C-alpha cells in the first residue's frame, strides 16, 4: 500500500531549517538517527506497516540540517527540537524511538516530556547514565581533530591508516565503517564540533529516577560484537526502565541484512501492539453515535 508523503520537508525553528520526514497515516512514530547519521538511517529500517505515521528529523549539524549555534549541540536541545517538530505537525503524543544517539534523545524526551510519549524504542544505546565511555569518546575526539585540522578527504585517509581504525576494522568491521562515515558527510569539516560535544554530554543522568519518569511500554534492541553499542548497555537500560522488553538483534559486523530484518521485525511487532491501543483510544474519543431504529 502506498503511503502519503507530506510536502513540507523543512521546519523553521530556532533560526534553523530542519529537514524532516513525514510519511503515512495513523499512529505517530518518531524514529531518530545516530551520531553522524541522518534520517536516511532510520528510513531504511522502517517496517512496511500500514496504520503508522513515520517521522524523523535530521538533527542539528546532521544530514541536511545546518549546525546552528555550536553551544546548542546538546541532547537537551535536540530533544526540544523533536518536540518542536511534533508541535509543528500538531502531534500531541507519539511513540518515540532512536538508534544509538537517537535512542539517548528518545529517553531524554520520555523523561522530560512524558505526556508526549506513548511508547519508547531504544535501539543499540551508546550512552548509559553519563557521557559516552572514555575509549569511545576518545575515538570521536580523534575524528573531530582530524576533521578540524585535515578536512574530510585527507582526514579520512589519515584515519584509515591509523592503528585505531585498523584494530577496530579487524575486530568489528561494521563499527569501523560507521566511524569512517563521519568523514563522508557533505559538511563534515564544518560540523566536526558534534563529535566533541555530544560524546561528552550526559543525556540521561540518575537512572534511579528513570522508573518514575518513564512509565510507558518500552522496546530495547541490543547486539553483541559491537564496542560502541555493547549488549550490556541494553541490559542496563532494561534494569532501570519499567515495562521494558529486551530483544537481541544481529550485529552489523555479522550481517547487515539480518541486522535490518531483525530491527524491522521487532519494531513492527512493538508498533502493532501500540497501534491497537491507539485505535482503542480513537474509538473512545470518537464513538459511533449512529443508532439503528427499530
């Protein structure tokens, strides 16, 4: 079934034109991309389900959205940007999900704006209750340094020849390709600060408070053989989030196709359950008042 695509690809907010995706009709599902990615990353993982309105946005300094003010490259601001998109589209409540960095933004939204979230999807988290783990944060700092000093093309060549990249590629090829992608963004050099600020930021502190702040159905997707998105991170989230179910998905280093199909399958099942609740609420709000006469 063909899905309707709305024709307004940009949201003007806070002096920035945000590129966004809005497709389909029904239960709103906002799916957020990872660090260095774009809404294309989430679009390719969407299940082909009817009854779902799929939305995504290019965060500041990602995809086709400009960087804006550097000091606003923060998780709290990214969360506010997503709420601005929902306000712009008159969406009161949605299932919010994300991949890696996007999942940290999704949880930040669920904690700070619980009235706007009907369900939560955490896919391959890369942050716990602090900043990104030191080893991973240092890798992104190296990427930022190369972009700032060498530019995208030369910086990529230097990175590929480094021991950091070669060790990563030998053990986790998909993770290495993902980091290499940081140099391939059209505006990579001009937006390198995102690799400085975001890995050091703390999106969701105090996990002991998560259970009181976040009380919606939650799907957690985690994989093994991935140093940036360890399976233990998914277990950590499942311990602190009530109503959470943890599902293991195939690592991209094992099979990118299986990773995609696993993600689509679990997201589709979760959204189907949320869709039943969404339909029930709509029926309660708009009961059929027509009655048959005897």
